[in-house]
């Protein structure tokens, strides 16, 4: 059986892929794109993919292909109708990054909330050596206890964030983008209530018709001027131009983004205007990427392929 791994670098060189190598003849490419993928997978029985679109253009010549394993949870790269018409099974991995993304959520929050860039620079620049006072009160920050933490997307990651936020003494509220999520542990509110009440608003939702361009200028204006916005869902949930303007006008205290509308970042991304701002923190889609999470996604991908070989349904995705 020939297995083609299209984006080896997406899981990192430090991660052990021997579990995949034991399953068949593995051809691993560091990077792939829509142009070179058709030739690379022409004789493949199994494809392992992360970001390369899987549609008729990329898959049309892969006549032996029977199974595609995504090293990710999202399935927006797949033309599932086409895969189904070809009888190509598709499997994803969920839950592998829950703890990693929750951890990164709070790392981003504290960086912004406690003005850590300022205080780090103050000490390292020698300012603290010259101070007549043992402390520095130039940049104010607040404690989390008693604050309202609003969540958009109360799935596995959202619930983990909610649990930690509650441990810090926050009141947790959430908005269900589909309208179907009912969780008795936390108070469900309308989007308008969430925007108006939240001191911290974190997004952990998938990208779909309900969430695309959800956060716009009008909704930023509904938020508290002291609020911090965190997006660890998908970039297009936020209108980046509107967010840039809201931060420039001081309508939000800060924003932390691990996802953008275009990844890698577009040279003309409007958020680049805020390169010198202490109100904005952007990380390059790394929240999921702890060593443990990256190893887990590889191991779970191997188990998905192994189950398919054995005729067992495991993590299959269909429309």
C-alpha cells in the first residue's frame, strides 16, 4: 500500500512518524500545493493531508486512491461530495489539541491583560535599575476574579477554557452559533448579550455560514471598551479591517489572534498597521502545536488508517 504524506513539515520534524511508516510504503513531502499534488498522489492508496485542497482538480488523476487522512479536525479543505462520489473515505482527528489551545488562550490573555511587553521592556532596558520605587504602576491591569468570560463556540476547547476561567473566578457565559448547543453548566445568552457583558471574549468556533464575518465593526462597538478579544477559532470569523479600526480608535482594550483570514499572513493584512501597538498580539497559528498535541495527531492519524485497513469505521467524515 502506498501512502503519501503531503505536508510533513506541518507536524514538525521533532515528531515521530514511525507509526505511519509501519503501515505501508510512505512517501513524505515537506510541503505540497495544488499544482504538484496531482502528480505526487497519482499512485497513492492513502493520502495524508493538512491544508492542500482535496477536490476533483487535485484528486481526479489518483485512480487508486481509497482513503484520505486529515491531520486536523476541520474538513473545509475537502469537497466531500466529490470524495463520496468516488468512494474515497475521509477521516479527521478531533480533540488532540484541546489542552494546547486552552493553554495558549490564557497565555495570550495574560500577555495583553497584564501589560507584559511593557514591563518586560522596562526591566530589560535598565529602567528598573534607575527607579526610586520598588515597583512600577504606569500600566494598570486587573485581576480575572469577578470578570465575565464570554465564549463563542462551546465545544471541547471552549469547555476547557470555560473550566479554567471558572477556576480563576470568572463568570462564564456562552453564545451558540448554531443555536443547538445547550450546556447546563454555563449561562447561554444571545450574541448581543455576550458582546455587552463580556470582559474577555474568546472565540473557539469552526468556520461556517453561521460564523463567517461574525465579528464586524457594529459588534465591536457593542463590546466594553475595557474588553479583550481572543480568536482561536478561524480567521474569517473576524473582519480584520474592522478590528484594526476598532483597536486604532481604542474601542477595545486588546485583541489576541492565533488565526488570520489568510495564512501565512497576507502582506496587505490591515492588522499590520498595528505592528507597534501593545493592544494587539498575533501568533502564527501555533495554539494547537504543543509537542504533545502534534505527536497525538500523528498517532491518531495512524490509527485511522489502521482501522480503515481492518475494515473498521473510525473518525470518518461524511456530509
